């Protein structure tokens, strides 16, 4: 039995919307909402999240009784770190998962997944979407998105690990029970890793992020400056702000950016 109480849906509009609803109602029966398919999934700043049924990890974890960190943006950063760690543990042949500020999971310079962190009534909610078993993406996402299956290079999908942690000889069929079982395992481990990361000192978290950071050299729209100029990322400062070089050669550090 999983110690993380998961409300599972074959299809839902959005796990994040459902998690918000649970928090707003004070309904503590569940620690996470998970789905095999979303019809209205979203990413940061209202971006759509596309998935095919049974191909992705789609979950929103509710961190009941967890203090909101300072700065609040650490919620997403910690969730990205925890997810990267778990994916590498779960799929040993997966190349190292890098992190693009503020919370994208990247392999081979393509997006493997993303995090949407929100605070609702003082409760952190972490939305996680990871491409697991896709072997192809829509034309507009080809060259941008990547799945665990593609990164490992197996066809039609990477071997799943059994619940005992041993690698299976071949992936089981994508029935509802398989999707739910794999999702539960990943969610429980992400929840555990996230809890451990929450206890670390900021400098420890900063070092863990820097070891995976692939933000430097990328272009970002700087949202807290007039005219929202485009800056080039230099790195992450000790306050977990993104340092950027502006077009005039000066530097600016901020939490408020979006990737170009």
C-alpha cells in the first residue's frame, strides 16, 4: 500500500484544478491527484500541456502541513530537483536530467517535463508533468519535447521497473492498472525526495541545482523591467534568482522571467 494517498482518474480536465479544489474545500483525504490523461492540462503562465492517454506522468502533489519556503519560488525549484532525482533512480539508463530555470526538466536540450507550483490558502501544490512513453510528438513539438522512452532509445518504450525495483524484461501493456501503478510509484518517491530536500539548508539546495543547471546562455524575457527586455542567463544567485546580462551589458537578477 502506498503511504501517499492518491486520487487517480483515467481522464480529468486538470489535476492542478482538482488539487486546488481539494485544498480550498479543506478536503485532506488525498495527498496527490493523478490522471492517465488530461483534457485541459496547463503549464506555467497558462501554457497548454499536451498528452496522449497513458503516456505521461500527470500529477499534482498537495503538501499539507508544509511551510511555504522563502523565497516562495523554491517550491518549484525543489520539485524540479526531486523529480529529476527520481527519474534517474527509476530509469537507470536515462541520461542525466538537467534543469532549466525555473522548473523545466531537460534531456539532450529538449523538454522532458515541467513543474507548475502554486500556493493555495497557504498550502503548496506541485503540478508535475513528465513525458514517459511517447515515441513521437506533434509536429510543433518535434525537436522541442522528449520522452523517457526516446531518451533511453528503446522502442516502443523503456523497460518499466517492477514495484520491487527490478527492471522488467519488457514493458507491460498500457492498461489502466499499469499506468496507475507506475504513477503511484513515481509519486511516492517524488514526495519522499521533496520532503528530504525541504529539510536542507539553502546553500545545499543551491549546490544541487547548480550541478544540474542548463540555464546559462539561454534567452529569457525579463518581466519585472520596463519594456520586458530579453536577457541572456548567466546563472542562479544564492537567493535563487536568475542572473541575466541585459542588452546594454549590465546585469539583473530576478525571479520573474519566461524563456524565449
